[in-house]
C-alpha cells in the first residue's frame, strides 16, 4: 500500500457491537510526504498489522487512537521513519501493544509517541531501536504497568532522545543486551510509581556528553540489579 503526497486513509469506527477492526497489509506501507493513515476506534479489538515494513517519508503520519480493551499495532519486520515522520499511538484501553518484530529506525526529526492511561502498556521491539540525530521516542503513561522492552540493542546517536515517564505502580525499561549512546544522546526515565525498574542485561556504553537520567519518588528503585558504584564502574 502506497500513499502519495497529501493522500489520506482514514477509518473512524464507533460501532460498539463489532468485536474487531482490522487494517492488514501483507507486505509494505509506504507513505510519501504529507500522507496520513488514521485509525480510530472504540471497538473491543483494534488491529493494524503490517507483515513486512512501514516506511514514512518527511511529513508522513500514522495515528492510532482507541478506547478499546485491546489495541495492537504490529509490524513483522521494520519501521523506518525519515525526517519529520511521525507515529502516534494513544489509548485509554486496558491493553495497548506496539510491537515491532525486528527494527525501528528513526532518522533526524522523526518521532514515535506512545501515550496511555491503560492498566497495561507495552512497546516491544524484538531486535533493535536505532535513533539518528534529532530522533525522539516518547512513552508516557499513568497506567499500573508500563513496559518498554527491547530484546537486543538500543544504539542512540548524537542528539537523539528516549523519554519514558509514568505515574504508574510499575515502570520497566528493559534491554536484553546493550544500550549504546553516542555524544549528545539522552535517555530519560521518570516515575512517581512504587516500583521503577531499569534493567540492562549486558552493557551500557556512553560516549562523550551522553546522558542517562533516572528520577523517581517511588519506594523502590532498581537500576540494572546492581549498586550505583558498580554501575558507574561498569560504564567507565
């Protein structure tokens, strides 16, 4: 499916008697400058599924909004966002899942925003998130459980930003292998929740001027399952 400049695909679905809304693409979605996909629903189940790749050029937008019990934006291979491209996923539903099976690549100025007041929020990437200079990922929630999970690596280039903010009882930023931050890159994790977990299974590598900020007013703060002394010694 290819959408050209100023083209628009829109689905506003408000029938509460229908159990599911499905927008399914077998291979690739390509959005050129100014193109938009909007999927909005109050239905029990909402599925936007792409079997291979989503590619967004400058100014292209995907918006998925729902108050339904289950919201799924699933990409089997890769999401590529060029400068100025945007993906927005917003929900008040009990379960929100943004799942990418392989890689998210964001070029300068590209943005992914995931916001929810739902009990469970999951942003899951099976392999790698790559952010180039000026790219941004924002995950914000007031839900009881918030999970940002990356199975392999987060390389963050100069000027790129990852922001995870929550007032929920449990906040998890989990990376199975490595976080690599180049000069000027930033990761911000902020929470007022009782339990805050930032877990990295292998290595955190920070180059000059790179920053990781973890702030919490919660009763329990767990960062990578070892003390701050060992944390700094492992980095430097």
